[in-house]
C-alpha cells in the first residue's frame, strides 16, 4: 500500500486505555493538542449560540450566556461522574 494517510485520535492513558510504545509512536507524525481553558470554551460555544439565536426574540438572545454556562456546568458534572 502506498500514499495512504492515517488519522487517529486517542485520550491519555487510564480508564482502560494503555500507554503507547514510544517506538511505535516514532513511526508517525504526532501532534498534541491540550484541552482549551474554560474561558476559551465559553467564548467558542457562546459565540456559536449567539449566531444561532440572532433571528430569535431578544428574550432568548438575552439568556444565551446563561444557557452556555449551564451547559458547561452540566458537562463538568457528567465528566466528573464518569472519571470517578
């Protein structure tokens, strides 16, 4: 097989995932992306929701940041349950 590209993603070791062998990893181009900060996540998701609610009433537009904060809090709660 020639000229084939592979793309894969993985989480850090733990929770049933194992460390990868450094000799195996050295055969690939590896890019590491850290998880964005809470402020960055809020900006990303809030901006998306603001765009989606532009055609809606001002009452709904006014609670966009609250919806984003509540959704992020729910995510943190569920992630904490899953990781313990």
